[in-house]
C-alpha cells in the first residue's frame, strides 16, 4: 500500500522505477484520461466510452511516443475515472474495501485463520497493482471474480444452520436428484451453444479474414461478406481491417483490376463503414476510414472526392488535435487541385507536434508538389535531423530527396 502511494509521488525511487517500466505513450494517455475526467467528473463518459474522451483530448505527442490508438487508459484508476467518474471509482474501490473489512473482521474475531485472510488479501492487492499498467483480460477478470466467490463462499459457510434429521435429508436428496440432472443437461446445452457462438464462430471469422487477402480480386467481396456474417464479434475492427487492405490492394493495382470489380469492393467496404458510423455514432476511426476509402474511390469516380472531404472534416471535428485527420484532409485538397489549402493542413500537422519527422516529411513533399523547392528542402533537412540514425532506409530516402532538390 505504501508502494502504491509513492508510485504517484514524483521525486522518489519507487516512482522513477515505475516510470522506467511503463512506456511514454501510456503516461500521455493517462494525462488524456485525466483531462476527460475533468470534463465529466461525476459520472464520466460512460462505460466502454474511454475512446470518446481519448479522441476529444488527443495529445499530438503520442506520434513521437509510441502507439496512437487506445481504447483503454492501461490504468484501472484512470480508466474508471474517465469512463465512470468519481462515483464509479468510489464504487470500484468499495469492492476492495468491503472485502478487506469482511476478511480481517472474521480473522480478528477468530472465525477464520490467518492464511484464509492473508492469501486472498495479497491476491487482490497484486491484482490491483498489475492493473495500474495494463487493463483486464479474460484471464485476470475471471480470477478476480473467482477470488471474490471464494471469499463469499467461506464467509457464508461460517453461518450456523439448523441440522435436519437424517430421514428428511434423505427425502430431500431424492427429490433433488431429478432437478440436478435436468440442470446438468441445461448447462451442457448452454455450454455447447456458447462455445460454438463465442469460440468456434469467431475463430472461423479470423480464418476468413486472412483468407480474404489471398483470394483473387473478383472473389474478395464474397469472402468479406462471409467473414462479417459468420460472427459479430470484433466486427468493427474487421471492417476497418478490410478497408485498410482494400485501400492498399486497389491503390497498388488500380490499372490491373476491372473497374466494376473495384467499384463492387469499394461499395461494400463503404457500406460496412457507414454501418459502424451509425451504430457507434461518434467514432473518429470510422469517419477517418471513410474519408480515406472515398479518396481511393476517387481514382475511378472523381465525384466521390466531395464525400471524402466531408468525412475528413467530420474526423477533424471529432479529434481536433489528431494529425491523422489533417493529413487526410490535406491529401484530399491536393486531389481537388487546391494545393494551397492542402499545404496549410500539412503545416497544421507540423504545428501540432514539431518533433514529428513524418509531419515535416509530408510537408516537404507538399511544398515540392506546390513548386516551392526552397521550403521543401528546408522541411526535408528538418526531417533528416529528427530521424537521425533510427531509420536508415528512411534517412536514405530523405537524402535522395534532398539531392534531387539541390540540383
């Protein structure tokens, strides 16, 4: 408990060691969660809605810190504060307080021994501490409830019950034989249905999602549809996955794939992403993916670019500090021939995080396309300096770019 206290107090060795163990991006995400909590302190943003707070208070520094997609704070305290507010956190902590109170009260009154008290207490403390840097998975969540069930079981077992005579007990057991068998059959059927729906079907979905990448172009939509019809588990991630893959495949083979085949695939991906947008309502990722997929659609239908612009602007509105929205909008402006506006959006992404080499690189390319070689050269030099020796392949690409501009 002392260790937990010092973890959050700067200037001591426990905090420093803890900081070494966690990644920089998690510390930024905790700051985002805190900002989300301050906006909605009482009840939070709602269960499973951390991503809304994350997008609204996105920190552009995440691009130089590590991962940029988080639907959990990777810290149970910040998670609950953002999702459920201070009342939710008090309710959660109340579980631990009540369990410790019951356990140690039983021990001090001599009703249970030391080990029955100490071991569950230590397990719960360990569980809480590990959740300060990660989030619950099925395994940890299951163990948490098994421990609570164990504690509840032996505490309730301490209650005195009146003994029934042997003949009454025998008659009761005979009467209960049939219900127990019936219950066993029902449970077996429930298990089989559950195992099929939540284990077998999702496994088939994963298999089909991978298969979709290996089939010929004309068969891909059929596999896409079969994948999403097999199980609803993970459907949002699968829709995004298909959108990403279609962008890459179509973009690289636009002249090789028949136009009708391309149109069918893009129409299907768009319809699925639009379902996500209607179901989730405020979803930055689906708006961004729709903007990107419509820009790909622009390659065969120029009229789709207006829809790409609409969704890109919507994405920027949902997460105003996220460079991804501005990059998407900038590329769309270039596709429309509005280079000056495109350059402005690339510059905005640089302003959000001047230490991000990728942002300077995109701006350098934009300046080059806009016939501003001096500015392009300046941004390329900054990119090279920020990249350093971390990425030799990228550095070589930058040097070639600089050499071409210097001629």
